C-alpha cells in the first residue's frame, strides 16, 4: 500500500462546477499537507498548504485536513477552464532539522473543466 | 521573478550510457531536491542537498549520484542507463527558513533511454 493514495481520475466537470479532490494517507508522521497543480509538461506548482488539521481558504480554493481520518481535500469553487491540470497532493513530516524535507506525492488527479 | 532552471530540457541516451542533468536553483535558495516522475506516475523523491551537503536520500539507485556545488547549482549523474530510467526529472529549490513544502519546481528534463 502506498503511503498516499489519490484517485487519478480523470475528472471532467462543466465550467462553474464545484470540484472536490481527495487524498488519503497512512503515515501518521505527516504534519504538512500540500496541493500542487501541474500543467502538461510543466513542473508542479504549489497551490496551498496546511499544517495539521483544519481548513484553509485562498480565493476559489479551500484545503481541508482531517488527521483523525487521515484524509485531505481540495475544493475548487466556480471552476474555470484554466483550472484544467493535474492536481497532486503532497505530504511531509514535521521539521527534522536536516534542512530539507522530502515530499511524498499522491499520483495526481487529472481535471478537465469544460467551457 | 527568477525560476528554477534545468538543462537540458530533453535528453536521449542509449542503454548503458551516462547522463548528467543540471539544476540552477532560485537565487538565495539553499536547498535543492531531485525528483523522478515516470509516465503517469507521481514524482518520487531521489535526493536533496542543504547548503551543499547531502541532506536526505530517497529512492535513488546506486547508479545515480548527485552533488551541489559552491554556487548552489546541482548535478544529477546517471550511469549505466536502463530503459526504466526514462522519465521526467524535476529539480526543486527552497529556502530552508521558509515553509517546508514551499518547493519551487523547474520545468524538468525529459530523459529518454533507447
């Protein structure tokens, strides 16, 4: 079993829809939870991050973390065609003092927003 | 704003050959990460460097080595290439004083081994 599970989709929604993307994880050491967006043939781009459980909102994007269920979500409101990309969840343990943090990614969900 | 630069962008090699990938982090970033992303796969962490010292090691094959130089650029050296090494190789950089996951990724080097 992978440490991070993410439904690869693909997910296709009409413009203006609310999109829900989810990941589950098994490693209790994960403390930081990130969502990256990756356009075709580009590097991942950090969208949002949260620390521990709770919600975080940034414009049309809301990230939720439920550590008790080991479940994280990303909601996209009023989805736009420009949101079409692959969305990867990523996680990391707490700071270890080593100066770097390896991210463990989910497989990514490919989202298409149809005009 | 300056981004992470990777070169070359595309590389075609034959089996058993050697390849060198280069990464130039964002200025003032002190940490560099290397990831491998196979077709349809998530990025897999290979290795990282903090202040020119190896900091963390992931699923990097023994045939691969990497280092970070005095100017903070990094090189990933891959020897005895195998077909399975064909993938997109990303370099990311970060500032250690910033949030842990705030890694900035380069555009990647697409390596094809034939």
